C-alpha cells in the first residue's frame, strides 16, 4: 500500500531553496522586499513541493486576516475598475487579499456590507466618498477597523482620504468651456442625494458660472442612472429645451458616451451642433468618435496610494494621512466653440 505523501512545510521550502525560513516568509508575504534571484528560487521550490502557507496559523499569530474590504457604489461601469485594479495589485505585493462588494448606491446596503466584511475579519476597509451615516464610522471605530475614503479629497473631513477635489476639477473644465464662449449649458448627472462627488462637481460648474457673472439658476441639470436608455432620455430632455444648450457637461465618461451615442442616433453632430464633455478619462473616452474631452483622474496612482496608506493604518495602528492628487483637463474633439 502506498504511503500518503507528507504535507510540505516552510522548513522544506527553505531547505529546497537554500534560504532561511524568514526569507521564505518574506517572499510569500512581501515579495517586493526580496531580490529577484532569491524570490524566483523560493517560488520555484514552493511550486515543486506544492507548498501552501498555513494562513490560519498566520492569522492566529498576528491577529490579522490579511484581508482588505472595498465597497464601491457600482460594478456596472468602468469608473472604478482601474483604481481598484491598482489597489488590488498593491495589496497583493504586501500580502493582502481584496474582497469587493457593491452597494448599488444604497446606504442601507452599504452599511450591511460594512458589518459583514468586519464580521468576516477584514483588517481595513476602502470606502468611496464621504457621504454616509456617521454611525458607520462609529461602528468601525468601536471595532478598531480602519477605513479610508477614496475618489474624493476633503482636508477638513474627519475621515482620511486619498483622492482629488471634485469641485476644483470640474470648475477647471467648466472654465475651459466658458472660455470658448459657451453660456447655454446642460448637465447630465447621476443623482446628487447621498453622493458627495456628484454634488461637488455640479458646485464646480456653478463656481465657474458665477466667476463669469452668470447665474447658476440658468444651469439645466437632468439626473439619471447609468442605464443606456435612461441616459438617452436625459439627453433628449436637454435637446428639447429652447434655445438648445450648446454644450452638455456630463458627470462622468459613462454618461458622456451615452450622450454621444444618443446624439449620433438623432443626427446631432458633435461638436458642431452640441459639445459633450465627461469626467474620469477612462479608456473609452479616448476611443469613441469623436474622442471625449474630459477630466483625467489618476486612478492607478490613487489605487496604489490608497493601498499603501490603508495597510500602514492596519499594520502600524496609525490614523493615516489624507493625500490629495491632481487632476488634468484632456481637451479632445468633442468640445469646440459654439456655432454662431
């Protein structure tokens, strides 16, 4: 009868690779701290032996799960994809696993997900935006689970954040639009309630209008979901206004691409008949026709930095630091001066 093969241990891997057990641990938990030659030798030994780390013992030893939770408002579009990818990659370098949930913009569901992730041992949480019931932050504080906010930056907010000033970013784009001579402006936006990023972007447009002596009450704003048909209806509503807007500012690139598609269906030329702009600079913004004028958000840098800050909060029990990132305007073919 063939004897059962023994389960390989950390010592077995160390002996096979000719290194210490401490080096093997570093390779598995913090591979960026080990030189390439040694790391390859260790990983080869791990593969050949079929070694699987005993994470249960590791969790017991350090009282951490090495799991980070992230709750995003939606997974239905690409707005959060690039930032989360960079966030996950940086966490992986540091030996952490990412669990992602979507709140579908429902505060009650987000609160439930916060509780569930904490109950499953998440060491820290990444949240999007500051808008939520203060009781959520109080719960996390009582559970001693650090949380970091991303996709926005507020110097005076009690919760630490890694992101950008949405109001200033949209103000700069609106300044460019007004500088071309546009005064009849329509806006397609996600719902403002419970979404500080949306409100701040609209406030940025209002700031630009007031700086030119124009009244924010002249701004025609239509709120919509990310459903393609709903975006089309929002664009139709703006085009039904007389006189028509000469530019439609969209709260993000997903809405803007929907508006571009509807304009094409209606035979409305962009930017000759109406200009359309977005926000985020996702990959789609560069490949649609015409290419989309938008605000470039440093998603990858934001994701990496957020991971670094959150891991530091977890491992060193720090309060963390807020990090402000810069955005940039990307002028492309979808924006032009209004036709006289």
